């Protein structure tokens, strides 16, 4: 008996592309990937023996494979890839771990003698959800509904021996290239993050189930984590919902001017509840006058949100403004104007 090999595995849920950049958390210790659907293949390349002309009974051509996954099976598809010139006299049956060896039931009769005629050549798949049963002359490879439902072998563990019996009542032989059993399981964890597929808010990526906007799509899969009008790819603050153009929240600022007469210094300051709006803010120091006010100094605040200047030589009324700015990943910081103060002649 030849050991099966796993051909492929796929989850039964649609994949959701994840936005970048994202931090995908590692699966918890002990968690393992459990695909929802697994195809087990026994590659054979073996001969389908012809019935000798002097023998009244068909030849029996069994092919086995073993499955060790103990999970409950909810859906079964089977397929075989073969070539045989006389479909009229060929039948194919699949027996599983649930089959009673004394009664040879339940089983899956994929194709019975007389259902089709002519040549079979290629991969034929049998699925309870397919449209029609195999029929006609020289049926082309494809997906068909089996002669008897596969459902009889469902509803129990898939662990154990699966067998394809090719019963050939023809005096012509053929070749079986492969035999495949595809099992869909009741429970699975495609990303191996320890959360069962039906409860996983991001079944295609291992994640911690974080869901900032509460839309039942995990942040690792959500193209709009915070649920605002901007997708993460263009959202300046993808973890904070906002109605601004950048996607970052609007933050208010205030501006102040303090004259330290004894030290002959002027201090400009900007304040905000959002710390990122204080350093690097562009502030302008103005002197009021008739007509257009005079711009005295334009500078950026230090890490404390302040600018220190020498007191102006010319007496007058002064004020400061801070320009609106955008701090990526933090906020859209508003503009502000300070109160006007009077500065006398510097001595």
C-alpha cells in the first residue's frame, strides 16, 4: 500500500488582502495550522487489469491511501486520473473508514457500469454539489455528481484507510495515474493562530483578534482599521477614526507671547493637548501698525513648544500666530493667535 502525499490545502473562506504596513502577530505557542480542506493523493501509475476473455467476473483493482487527521469530516470530494477505452464496463467505488467491511457500505459509487461509454481519459472529480452525473460517449474530464452520494461517508473522523476500487469487466485494460480524496473538516485554523476559523476575525493571517473599529474584521485583515472614510493605505492615522482629509484627528492649539523685560527676552509659545502639535510649530512674531502688520520673526518651536527671542528695540504692540500644520500619524494641528501685548523701548 502506497503512502499518500498531501497535494494541496486551501481554506474554504475567501482570502482578504491585508493592508501594508501591518504587524502580524506570531501564532501562540502550541498552535498549529489546520487547513479547512486537504487533498490526499495516492500517485499510482498502475495498470487497470483487463478481464481475461475466459473469466466471467470483473477484475478488482484497489488503490489505498491512509489519512491520520482525526477531525470530523463535513464534505468529501474524490477524483481519479485514468485512461480506459471501455467506460461501459468500468465502475469505480470509494470506501472510507466509516465503511462496514462486511456490507461494503456506506461507500461512494462514482461511476457504475453502463453510465457512460467510450473512452475515459483524464481527471474526473465527483462532488455531491456538482450538476450532473457522468454520462454519454467519451465523457470529457470534469466535475460530476457521483452515482451515490458521498454524504454517506461524512459526519465522522477521516482517520483511516480510504480505498478506490476499480472493477473492470472489460477485456481491455487501462492506466490509473492517481487517486485523490479531498476532505473538508468541521473545524480548522488556516493561519495557525489558535483561533478556530469560524470565530477568527482574520482567518488568513495569524493575529491577536484586535478590531479597532468593531466591524468584525480583524485589524490584520481590515483595509480600514478605524472605520473612517479613508482606507489604511491613504490614512495618516489608520488606528484613529477621523473626518479630516488626512485621516488624523483635528487638534486645537493656542499661542502666547510673554515679555521678560528684565531679561530683555520675548518668549513665544504654542500649547496643545496633543503633544505632537507643540514642537516644530511655525510661529510668527508680529508688530501691530496701521495698515499691514509687520512680520518681525518666523521660527519653529523647540521640543517644549517655545521660541526665545531678544526683545524688539522698537516699542509697540506685538502678538504671535501659529500656522496650521499636519503631523503625520498624530493630528491636524490648528492655527491660533495670541493676545496682543505692549512692549516698551528696550534700554
